[in-house]
């Protein structure tokens, strides 16, 4: 366990060093961008309305397509996209089934359990 703790400590230090490097990078990047900031703002002003209009129309079309595919109940292919129909997922009340299996062990043959996993979380 101390080996794992040592690796966690090393990972913490590595992440801290990477954060310092990222902050340094962003500061230098900001200095470079200040030289061309006015040109970038003019470009943004020119293109923002066009991009916003395209995004709004795309959002509307996506909603319409999803509604149409749900109504049709089938996937549909277009030129470069496919709208894939996925039927609703089936879920079970695991706690209730575990209680039931305690009295009916024959259902245990139908139980499947995935492999364990590990997630890393930052301590506060």
C-alpha cells in the first residue's frame, strides 16, 4: 500500500508541475496575442453572426430530425450523417432482485457482474 501511496504522491507532484507549466504557457500566449488582439476582435465581429445563425439552424434541424426519427422508430442515413434510432434501455431494480434471489437461488445463474474499476479523485 505504501508503494501505491508513493505513486499517488508522485502523480500529485506531476500534476502540480504540469499546472505551473500550463499557467506559464498561457501567460506567454497572452503576451503574443496582445499584438494581434484588435485584428482578432474585428474578425470575431465579422464572423460571429454567421456562425451563430448556422449554429441556431443546426440546433433546430437536429431537434426536428430527432423527433422525426423517434416518430418513425427507425434509423435513417443521409449524405454525410446517420440518425440512429436506439430503443429505450431496460433496467432492473438490482436491490429488489438481490432480495428475490436470496429466496430463489436459481436466478443467480442469470446474474452478471462487470470487472472492478478505479477512479482517481482530487482531495480537498
